[in-house]
């Protein structure tokens, strides 16, 4: 009975330790965002230089709702695809030239 209880305590300690580790990984980023927000609201960081995180989220939500974000993501993906195809074609041309020599 004692061994069983010790095993349960060990497993619980491991689970709590992993949970604490996961929580501490988020503390620094959340702290940075909180300081950024506080400095922005207090006026130490001009919004034209670096908007507050809440302003960024509001703008992101706005463009998501009106469909502009998805359209822009589509255009950017198309451009990336075209760039990739051009790069592959150039690499193949260089490779063919190297095989000749």
C-alpha cells in the first residue's frame, strides 16, 4: 500500500513539474507584451512607431472580418509560389549547364 501511494505521489509530482515548466515558458513573452501594452497606453511608445498589442489585435480582427486578410494571404501565397517556381527553374538551368561541362 505504501509503495502504491509513493508511486502516485511521484507521478503527481512529475505532472505538476511539467505543468509548471510549461507555464514558465509563457511568462517572459507575456511579460514583454504586458510591458509593451503598459508603455503604449502610458504614451512612452508612440502608436505610429509601435502600436499597442490591443490595437494590433483589433486591426487584425477587422481585416479578418471584412475578408481582406484572407485575400492578402492568397495573394502572398501566389507570389511565394511563383517565386519558388522561378527559383526551381533557375536551379535546373544551372544544373543542366553544370552537367554539360
